[in-house]
C-alpha cells in the first residue's frame, strides 16, 4: 500500500492528523522526481504523469499554488491528449477550490450521490425538468434537516433562512454519463471547522440517507 492509500485509510479511521502527514509525505515523494524530469520534454508520457500525480497530491494537501504550477508545467510539455485533458480537469478543480478558499468555504469529504436513469436519460444527458426537480427536492431536504438540527422551528414553506443558507452550502459535481449521477457535497464556513467534535455535516447526511431508506423501504 503506497503513502496516498495509507493516508486515505487513516482518514477513514478518523485519524486526520496522520492522514494529513501521510499525504504530505506522498506529495514530497512525487514532487522530487517530477522536478528532476521537468525540463526533459522527450520523457513523455512519464513527465506528464508524474506532474499530474504530484499536482493531485498537492491539491489534496491544500497546496493550491504549487498544484497550479505543477499542472502548468505538465501541460507545457507534449503530453498525450488523454493526460492533457486530465491535467486540464485537475486545473479546473484547483480553481474551484481556490474560489471556495477566497469565500471562506471548505468542502467536507462527507457527500452523497443522486443518480437518475430510464427513458429520460441518455449518455451524459437527462431531461432538464426531471433532473432540476430532484435537485430542488434535495436542497429542500438539506435545508429542513439543517434547520431542525440547529433547533429551529419547522419551516413548511418559503425561502430558506439566510443564516442557514450561509452555514450549509450545497455543491454538485459534474454529472457522470449513463446513469446521470451527480455527487452532492456540503460546504461550511471554515470557522465552524475549528469547533472540536463539531461534525453536523455528517449528522445531516446520515439523517437524510436514513429518511430516504425508510421512505423507499417496503
């Protein structure tokens, strides 16, 4: 098991400090060979692959500026089309995280997935009404659950209260083809993450999943 896999395993076990340290080691392990090969444009695709791996680990470590540099260096060579596309996708992810950072928002690893299929779904496409309606229902379920967890009175209708919207923001991944699945993530202001034992995001997601399982059980 490599360092990145060990970091992921530590995170699953709840040892975030160990996970962070292992990720940093994994990044340094990939960064050094990427630097050594950076000027050798004849070393493709190894050169691009090393820069992609190092950039991914830099992003996972929160070193967004270094991740940007690594992606740019990887693209500056002559990478195969597929790896070049992966580097561009990675750059978009880094820009998104930087956007969140500037807004003081941090995305939690806690997430859940919504998938629709059937006659209204084709490869990477879905009927807009069917998809948008489900996203709206999910947003409503999230806000109502967050309000109750915060001890607020039940809100039957109307817009979600401003403080709830600012405290729990919902983000969507790019839809994946075939089943048209999207991943929902809950973002929270970074200052909330400083509270020890405060993991309201997990509580909200756990409760939403329990409610959905109960609703669709026989």
